[in-house]
C-alpha cells in the first residue's frame, strides 16, 4: 500500500463524513475510536475504513497507536474535523508515486472559527507536519520525546518540505463548542505546565501568568498581527484564546497549592 490515513475519533458523526470523503482515494484508512456512542463507527465503516476500538490514553498515545496500525509506505495523520482541499488531494496523489526525496511534509492549515476562515493573528498558514513516511515520525514532545497529553506535535528528525495547498480545520462551529474545548484543554495544559516545571508559587509569577501574559498575547495577535481584520469572529477568537491561557495557568496554580511545599521522598 502507498498511502494510509490515520484518524482518532470519539463521537465525530458530524465531522467524519466530510473528512473521510476527502481521503476516499487512499489505499487504507485506519480509524481508532475510543467509545463513541453516536454513528461514528458506522460512518467510518461505510467509507471502507478499518475501525479499531481502544480506550483513550491521551492524544499523542492514541495517535501513535493509530499510526502503528497503518501498513502504507506513507502516513497521512488527520484529525476528525479536518479535510483536504481538492487541490491538496491532487498534489499528494500526484507526488507520492514519484518516490519524492523528502520524508515528511508540512500541510498549511486553514482554521475556521464560527464558519469563518481566520487568516490573520497567527492562525494562518498554521503549517502542520501530517504527511510522512512510515516509521519516520510520531507524535511526541521534542527533544525529550515524551508523549504529551494535549497540543501534541510530531517529532521528526530530518529535512521536511511544505506542500502548496491547505487542509481545512472545521474547528469550532459554535461558541459553546469552543468554550467546552478550552475548558478541557486548559486542564490538560495545566498538567503539562506542572510536569515541565513551568509553574511558581510566587505572587509575582501568579500576576504575570494569570493577567499580564494573556493581555499581551491578545494585544500582539489582535493588533500587531492584524487579527482585527477577521471581523467579529477574529475578536472573539483572540479574546477567548487569551482567556484560555489565563485559565491554564490558574488551573496549574490551583493544583500546585494542593501539593506540599517540600514533598517527602
């Protein structure tokens, strides 16, 4: 097999048909599902995907497992709310049979928020390394190669190139979805901050991380990186993204204050 697509899912019946339709040409589609209660598995099988049920161990671990189940020479790793543009489909299908010299490729990502393409403020082109030769890469935290609980990235040691066309990220069609995700992700992000020692009990650090950092982030992305050009959707996205940062540090502080100052061995 030349191309395998790896996708992890849980209750993605609204997004999955769009995603699978954009990769229906692939030689193999592997969907690793963690207990969906909707029609996710049924939809995946209707597109010819091989469905594997597995408990949720975390984003990086689940995606690495999905990759390990693929048999194609090339792996295309997608989220269930992403789809390939027709131009990108054509480019990949034309390029890979020529045995290109590069082992991994970044794909520009077009993020949608409340249905609007967010073009400014650092949200585009948002390149993601998603296409690579099997065994050439996996989801890990470089340079220590420790799996991350959230915001997982692909670890790849080598020269990578960038393709010309986009994947479309149908991220947050409603504010309720965005707020729910940010609440969950900020908790996972807090765990990552603690694990990496990026927290402090001092009042100074508390004020900096909870208040000043989010304010500066909003100013930088919304004003200096032209986020205001994306209209009301851009304002809401940058405002709530800054709020997410504040939540993340606040939750880390809340967890830290429950730990002893001098833990015993």
